[in-house]
């Protein structure tokens, strides 16, 4: 190597054991890296050895070459991390050559690696007892992340932003170990908002006396969304789409209209929900409130006997039902009498793949049923989350009642953990929340959402405070016991699947997402918003808290695209999806068949007024090809397929199994395996 000295802009010195690292930079680029040793002389410290780093090792140079480098340097910098004694020796040695040096804070990791990286109060990141530069801090964080799994861009970006915000590497790495420092886990706060709407006094409603006295006994004035609905024609019989956040009181809108119509002899009320758990709760509520003046029944499936032991009475004044329960009655020609009001709760179910088309079809068939009896029912559609409310209201031919109020603020938190670590975090969060009381005197209680019934029981068993699993697999008595105990604040938490997401009334202050999946599918933004909206009730809590527990690089089924950390930030930052129903060949055929069974030649009219665009001609052609219909009349096979809500593929699997003389268990197993492969 030529011993010609490079041009020097900055000469940097940093203590390293018993010698010093020397770095020479020009135009921000390192042009030389070496090692300097000092010796003590009668005149003071002087260079003893100077070695230049090469790829193959170190090349000795004359000590005077270091002095020449120093004299040619525009500036000399000594690392602030250099010890006081060593710093004094360097300063004394340089002064002997009439050279000045300035102390600077630098990145120790860079200095040890032969790089000059000045840092400031604004850029330095604490790492143990050192301060390091952002690049080294990022590399150290990446190394820690590699132990936890493969983090995606959004998750890594989130942690890097936190790192540079708090400037403390240990605090961030502790976050990866389940630390619940709220300053770090907090993602954002959804502020409480209040729209200025003049409340409607309950004594001015002019309801049937049997309802008026009950309403006045419960409250003096309506909540804003209820007032807005009344002011826009609720009691004039107008159809309405009511869109408002969870816990704002929209359910009462449908209840008031339906009960008032029933008491005034204007037809019965159908109150329809997506899940059996919700139907059971609403049935009990209505029985308790109105059972002395109106007959209340429930229809949740094909059977005339429901799981609470009550017999379905089609002549009752109030029928609470699931979508499928009422649709089965329509498909099988049951007489439900004159209908005055239909309330469709959770109407955003229309967008759900595999289920939305059945709600779409049921609405059309129920309207056909009502029209055939010469009655004109009032329709009230309810939803907390709709991305395209104007479009949906237009398609439903309903007045849009949209209310943006959120009664209490919600803090949203994100932390990272493996499946095993999540339960430990949930223990801490549930304990911390239950040990806290709001200004209204209520303990904090938690809903934990997870993706399977098995996981519900696993988490519930491991929580330290009293808790219970809650899902559709529990019998009616057990579900009611859980609801009662939670309402009495005897439980710190419930652990649930989708049964609560749609609105069973648990006044929780905290929601924890153990997973971001329901079954084998990731949550949609709409489902996520619906579920987190369960956190915080104005009459109980000062604020709501939401914790999203994210396992990097995780998914819960081979069919799932992306990972949980990718999904988390899509949900947290996502826009609400539009509510519409999309039809493929299978769903179009299924709904067209049901419409043929119910309306015969009028099936096209039913198809035409559904929310989604149904390719009627193509669907009819397929039904003829499959021999589900003959002309526009159902065949016996078609009726059986319709009655049992079978998708065409499932019907073909059953037929194939029967023709091959397979045992029924084999047929069911084949269908389950086919579903797994989708």
C-alpha cells in the first residue's frame, strides 16, 4: 500500500481498551481507519505506534504519520465517551503539536466499529449505558425482532417510530417481552364526540298508553339518535336506515316503532338478528318489558322448539328471530300473520361472504310475503358500521338516519406477543382493569375476543380473576348465567367468539383482541370497528380501552392471506368497507331458487329488488340444468335443497354420497373436508 496520506476533513479519536481508534473522513466518507498507541515521555504523551486497518489485517506506519494526519485535518474530534484520563492524555499530546480538539458525543457502536457518527440530544438513542445513533439503534431493534418472528413493514415501521420517539432501545425491546407501558402500547385515541341535537321529551311522543307509560318510566327524554329518528318520521311509518356507533341507543328506535304499531293493532313486530345468542337476549328483554300486554315468541331455526324450551308461536305479537329462522319459515310456507314492523339489526351482515346473500334474499322474500297479505310493513334497519350509508339507504328505499356521536373516548393499544405470551398479557390487563373503578363507581370489565371456542375455554381457565367463556356452543342456561354474572360485576372478563361481536349487551370497559381472526378468516374493518366499539359505556365508564395483541408472522389457517401483524395495521388504519352483496353463480342460484319456491313466476321481481345485482337469467339456466326447477316451479329436489339452505356444491356432494350408498357420517365428513380445502 502507498504511504501517501489521504486528504483529511475530520480526524476522530475514540478510546478502545489501552489504545485509540482513529477514523479519517473526507466528504462524509471514511478514507482511513487505524489504531494509535501512546507512550509517556519526559515531554508528555507522544505517539508510540500507529497502525492502519487493511482487509488482511493491520499495516504498521511511522508514528509521525499520525501527527501529519492531525496537522492536515480541518477539525479533530474526541469522543465524549472516552474516559477522562485518556481524554486528558490525547489533549496534552495534541497541544504539544499546537493542535486543538473538540469533544463530541458519538455513537459508541459506530466508534467501536471504526465509524465517526456524531449524535445529538434529538438523535441519540439510549442503549444500556450508552447512547447510539439511529442507524445502530435500528439494527439492534431488527436483531431483536428477528428473535420474535418475521415482522412485516407496518409492524416494523410502528416499532421504529416508537424507538425514535422515546429514544430508548430497552423500552422498545421490553415491549416485545409483554411490557404494557401505556405510553408505548398506545396507538391512538378515538375522541368522544357529541352532535348537537335537540332531545325529544318522552312525554311528547304520543305513543300507545301501554308503551308511553313504560317509556316515561325508563327515561325523561330520548337519546340523540333516537330523537333524530323521531324527528325524521319514525312514528309516521317511514322506513329508516339508522347508522350509529355502539351504545348510542339505536336499538330502541326499532323497538319503539314495532311495539307501538303492535299495540295500536297495526301488525306484529319482527325483530331479526344474525345470531341465536342475540335472539335469546332480545326475546328475554321483550318478554320482561312487554309480556304482560303483548305475546312474545322466538324463531331461531327450523325446529318449532327452540333451545330455551319455548314453542314458536307464529300468531304472537312480537317475533324475535334469526335471519335464517325467519327465512326458513318463508321457504317452507309458514303463515306468520300480518306484519306491521320489521327490524333488521346488524344489517351490514349484507356484505358478509357466504351469508350476506341469504339476508339479502330474506329481506326480499319477507317484503313479498307482507305485500301478498295486503299489508305495508314499516322497515327499520340498524347498523353501527357502514362505509356507504347513502347508497345502502337508497337501495333499501329507506330514510338515512346517521349519527356520528361516540359517547366516551376509546384508547387503542397495540403490543406484540406469541400465542403463549398473549395469555400472560391478558391476565395483567384483566387484573388491572377489574382493580380500577370509574368515577361512576363501576369496576372495569373486559371482553376478550378470540377465534375459536376451544381458545375461549383455554384463556378463561388461565385468567386469575373470575371469568367465563361465552359462545354459541353453550346452552341457553349457561349463556344467561354468564350474562347475569357479568351484569352484576361478578365476572372480571368474558372470553368469546363472534357471539358478542354483533351486540349482546355486556357493559365492558375494555376489549382485548386475542386474535384478529374469526374462525379461519381475518376480521374486516367493519367487524373490527363493531367489536372494539363494545369498549366503554357512557352510564358506566369514563373511557374505553382496546388492546390488540399481535403475533408477528402468524396466521390461523393455510387459506389465510397475510399475517396478523399485517392485518393489525390494515384494521387500525383502514377505511370502513362498503356494504353491498356480491353474487357468484352459487349464491345467485341459491337465492333465485328460494325466490322461485316462495314466489314462483314472481321470482324475477324478487331478484330485481335485492341489494346486490343478481344475474337472474344465468341463475335460472343453472337451476334448470341441475333439475332444481321445472319451468319456474321447484322440483322436489329443489324444494329439499332450498329448505335446508344448501349451496349447490353441498347438494351435489350429498346426492353423490347417497347414490354411492355412503353412510351419512361419511357424507358429512366429505363436506367438512371440502370446506377445509376452500
